[in-house]
C-alpha cells in the first residue's frame, strides 16, 4: 500500500513526465497504478496519453476495473474525441461496466463535451439513477451546443423530479437564458440563487452578470458587479464586453481603467471587449493605442479576433481602403471573418470594386457561406446593379447555397416565442398582421418611407414594402404590442443583423407607441427610445 500512496502523490503533484518515468521502470504495473496514470493524464494539460495507455492495456489483455472508465472518459471529453469515446463506450458495454452510475455519468459528460448533446440525452434517458451530476451534464451539454430551449425544458423536468440544482446547474441555466434573451426566467433563477445561498458563488454570479448584459439589462449587470464580494478577471471582462455591445463604449473603457487600477491583469478576451468598444464608438486613435498597449505592456500576442476588431474599427469609420491595406500587412493570414468584415464595410460605404475584391477572397476561403452572397447582393442593389443581383442569386441557386433564415425571439409569460419572416404559424396571426398594418399606417403619418433599396427591382414598390413589413423582428414586436400592457419594454433577440428598414421603423415604433425596445442582433444591442437608437445610427 505504501508503494501505491507514493506513486499517487508523484502522479498528482509532479509533472506527468516524471510520473511517466517512474511508471516505465515498474515491472508489470497493476490496475491501480495504471488507473493512477490515466487519472493523472486526464487532469493534465495533455490528456492524450491517458487514451494511449488504455489502448496499451486493451492490447495486453489487461482488464480495466470500475475506476478506469470515469478517468478515461474525462480525458476523452477534454480532447473532444467523440470517435474514441464511442469505441470506449462499446468496450465498456462488453465489459459490463455501462450500468454503473459513475460510468453512465461520465458517458453523458463525454458526449455533451464533444458537442453531441442528443447522444448525451439518450445516454441520460437510459440511466436508471439520475443524480445531480447526470442532470448537470446533459443540461450543460444542451446549453453549450446551441440548444437553449432543450436545456430549459430539462431544467423544468429536473425540478419536477425533486432534484435540487447547485451552482453548476445555475451556470448552465443562466447560459441558456442568456442565449435566448429569456430575461424573466433568468430573474427567477436569480431569486432562487438568493434564496438558497448561491448568490455568493463566483461562477454563478459571473453567469448572472453575463445574462443581464446579454439581455440588454446592462444596469442590472452593473448592479450585480457592484454587489459581488468576490470578483475575478472574468467578472470585469464580462461587464466590459457587456457595456461595449450595449452601446456604452466610453463606460466600457472607463471600467477597463478601473480594472487596471485594481491590479487585475486583462486577458486577450478583455482586449476584444475594449477594441469592440472603440470600434462601435468610432474611436479610431484610441483603438490603435489599446492595440499597441496590449502587445507592449501586457505581452499579449494579438489573435485573429483582435485584428478583426481593428479592421472593423477602420471600416465602420469610413476608412475602408485603410482597412484593406491593414489586412494586407497583417502578420497572420487573414481568415474569412476578416474579409467578411471588409465586405460588410464596403456594403455600408458603397465601395463596389473593393467589395468584389473581398468577395473573391471569400470564394477561396468559404465559397458556400450564404451571408457573403447577401452582403454582395445588398452592395449591388445599393449601387442599382440589378443585373448583377440577379446573376448572384442565380449562382446561389446553381450552387445550392441557401440563405440563413432570419428569426427573432421574444419572451412572454416565461415562454420564449420564435418568429420567422412572413410567419403565420402563431394562433394570433390574424391579430398580429392587423397590428402590422396599423403600425405601417401610423409610421407613415410620422414621415416613414420604407427603405426598399436592397429589395429586388423586378417587383412592384408596394410588394417591396410588404416584403419589408413581414421581417421577423417586426412580427415579434407586433406580437408583443398586442400581448403586453402599454409602456411595457420589449426585448427582441435576432440571429442576423437588423436591416436598415427595420432599424428605421423600430426607431419610429418606439416613439409612436411610447415603448422602450431593445433589439439584440448578431453583433450588438440597439436600445430604441422615443425615436432614437443608442447606436446613434453608427452600426
């Protein structure tokens, strides 16, 4: 037993290379020693040898025991090597270990971590004894893999089963609420956290802060931050990014100065928030100063996201040719996101020739990305090159490229509703479309003229206006107007960038109906109030 204890201490407290050196000297190491090595590697920065060690055992006909699989599957989860996980799952079944609770939990976690949330859920359903670890793993799997509705549904089932959530559960729940913009449900989670004493949990508080920021309640996010007894750099970064995307760039930069005064060391992600703040406030010189400080003062090597912010900074401010030169001089090979950012800037500022250059690069890197076709189509339309618009759309049909469908989400009565363009699937469709007609009538009295420049030229002007009228965010707002009391704020989450017409229309809706309307689109928040937007039309 003394040898086992010594080996365990070596493997867990010393570098794995030293543990491996000792392990290699052992004659016929037993299963305890092998499990210790697998566990050590699974918890290290390089978990790959854990899997290799297991296969060596398998080839040598050394039988694993009940402790082997949890450690091994943890390593596979960190590697996100789902094919390896499936093989190990099959062997575990053959060895009769699949029915053990901790093996089942490890399998649920492995599939979830590898992005196979449905597989994780199927494994979870087969688990007869569903403990908190199993519930957390599958809920987190859904939350992390872009399936927030499923995460919330499972959380409700968990409550019905009488299983009490912990801090890890709340982090997953808040992440799902943030993704959906489900503020009311997030507030209920906040109240629950306070009641059960989870409001002192740092990770849960960070998730709560992130929730409020992503739901557009930036003042609530600040309140959470101010009341936190313990903060880490994630807390500071979450609020800096939150302020930036909500249009409070100058406040974000002030908070960054406070972070430095408090002695926190900003991360690469912190600087993404800082540069984003500069970009969306048109602070070109400040952006370049922060970019240089990041490198020189903090020794951070700029990543593609940082260069993307700089290209966006130049492009938004109208310095599109300078943005192109900046891309050409980048030390990293520009990826599709960089060129797409340039194409977007060309669309905003009407630079057709440079837009075609960006599009040519995108065809090399990501030829089937529908958003690029849409951007170039909008650029052609803005320049009234209708034949090029038609040609581009024919190419999309020929190549089988489908435009990403736009959708908008709103929350009402602790339920999230989804709307698509021209959506008539709701039971209240007749009332919604009557409200849309009323909205259009009232907006025109305010001088509203539909922005039809990017709509196809081969249809009548009235049809163009109708096409714009039925955009998903307008339908979502009409739904909320008929289902909420006057004066109630409206929050909309959209998966794509809001179009110019919707932006103009929503500004006027906020004035005519005296509503505060927050729209979170693909990249930022727009807070509409009394006919104005927080972005000051700089977006």
